[in-house]
């Protein structure tokens, strides 16, 4: 090989080696700088790795740093899962919270004195019970707010944004109204059979129900009335004599009616069928699965310490029944589990088998619990906090 070629190649190799050394030293300097910064801020390197790789799951990786979250009020607090978010209602506001990041994605400053919240699909309906305002929002913006001429008695919302509400009547005892999200009236019905105490609308926004209270032979009578969009009058009127109706909720095409001393269903908008007959149960607390099925806690008499946790499916069948040795404060359901809050602990049970899945000790300040993935989100006083159940040893 000629000398000039060897010299030229040696020069190129030297330049290439110098570039490589510069790149390596640049990387070393950059890494050193990052290490210094992380040391200054006292970052846990294992935590950083978990956040990048997701080895603990998204919720587990982030909630340790951001909870507990302070609320603007401790009054009228209600916490409801909606899709993958948590809706938190207080006496001052309603917040759509991303539970993974703790980010407040949308906040409603409602200004209502007695706010009640209903949710379905992507919609949130808040009404000022006993006053004259209600509003419809979705998970990120306001749809509308209405000021009425008479007081709102109750309201509910469907997955398509239809809102059913009852107001005091001008020339009747009550008035039932259903509007779509464009505020077009779909039902406007004067009700003289009694005063409306509860309303419900199914997920499609087509089937509706309202309950009235009246006096008959010196006795208070609760009557469930059903009506569909397009009807001019009620389809059926079904009496619940002697029972105090607590809530109505549609599950598919049928309606659950939860009373203080019975659980019934309205089938096909026409027939009343009992799950628990009048006097068989004393209602303690209840909630619903994401599909609207009923999770229900009851005792056999009012002062009993023995309570029973029951899962009732869409067809009204009791699928799971678990005996509890103390009275719960709250019950919820998600991810094929039933989560029960007692005064001193939280226990999760399988929805289908009733098997205990896990538990954690808490104090009496906890008032609400919802389990999402592996985490339990709890409300205590004026904060939202997070805890994790310890799996039961097999």
C-alpha cells in the first residue's frame, strides 16, 4: 500500500476516534448532570423505573405522591365512579377527577344549597332539590343550566342526555317533564294522583318511572307510575302500600324499587314483582354495578347485628348472599367485586361467589369507598385518599 494512502487512512481513523471520544464524554457528562439533579431533588430511582416501565400499574405508580387530595367542603360529599373517572360532589362544586393522576379535568361551581347528582354515560345532572335550578354537563363541559318557575323535586339522566325531572305544579300537585339535551320537551305531564317523590329513566332515555305519595283510608300510599316517551298518560300505576320508597333505578328494561322493608321490580313497565317481600328485610345500604344490577345489604330485623350482603342480577335473581357479622356503613361494586365499608375496616368480596378477596383496616372517619383496579379510593372528612387491600391468605 502506498505511503500516502496509509497516512490518509490513519488521519481519518484518528478523526473518527476523536469524534467517538467526544460523543462518549458528552454522554458521560449528561448522565452525571442528570444524576446530580436527581440527587438534589432526592428522587427514588426505583420509583422512576416503575413509572417508566409500568411494572406496578399506573395507579400504583402515581397515587403515592398526590394523595390525599383536599376538597373545598366536607358537606354533601358524594363520590361516584363514571367510566374511568371519579365524580366528586360537594356543597360547593362538582369535580371530574382522573384517579390515576389526581388531575381535576373539569370543575363545576354550582352554587346550589341542596345539590343532588345523577350520572349516566358521559352525562352529569345536578339539581338543587327544593329550589328552582338544575343543569346538565358532560365530563368536560357544560351543556346547559335551567332556571325554573317552581321547585325541583327530583331528577335523573339517561345515557343519551335525556333528563327527567319533577317540579311542583301550578294547577296540579306535581308536573313530570322529560327534555333532551337540546331542551326539547319529550314529556310534559300534570300529575294529580299525588306528590312526586322519585323519578327514573332507563339508559336509552325512552322508559320512565315516577313515584307519588298520597293518602288512602288514612294511610300513606306510595305508587310507582310508568310511562314511555311518546305516551300521553301512564302505562301502569302500582301500589307499594305501607312501604317507604328509597330509590328507583332501571337495570336494562326493568326497574328496581328499593324500599325500607322490601325490594321489588317493575317488569316490562307493567308488573310488580318482589325480590324480598314486605317485612322480610330491613334495608341497610345499597349500590349498583356498572350494569345497573343491585348490590344490597339488609338485616332481618332493625336491631340485628347480623347483616347480609346480596347481589341481585338484572332478572331479579339473588345470585350471591354473604352473612356479615357487623353492620356496614357503605357498599359499592366494581371489577366483579363488592366492597363493604365497616367502622374499622374495608372488605372486598367476589360478586359471583361471595368469597372474601382482601381487606384493610381504616378508622371511623371514612364515609365512602370505591375500589378501582387494585386501589380503594376513600373519602374522609374533607379529603379523598387512597389505600390498597391486603389479599386474603389462602
